[in-house]
C-alpha cells in the first residue's frame, strides 16, 4: 500500500505536467489537471492509511 500510494502521487503529478505541456485549450487542460489532483489525493490517502497504527495496537 505504501508503494502504491507513492506511485499514485507520482502519476498524478506526471499527468498534470503532461496536460499543461501538451494541451493548448483551457477546457481539456483543466479536466486533466482536475483528474490528476484526484489521483494525487487518492495516492495521499493510501500513503497515509498505510502508515497509521491499527486500533488494536494502540495503548
């Protein structure tokens, strides 16, 4: 899960950079950037959840 979260963070960043570099029109570019932000949020959630201590292990 940690690795998958990190890969999703990286993929979201690459999608956003590629959209800004390759798309000239503002509409499609904004759509790709919003999708990239969604991928980054998903990656961040997975990365954080992988580092949480389970409730049964807490004192």
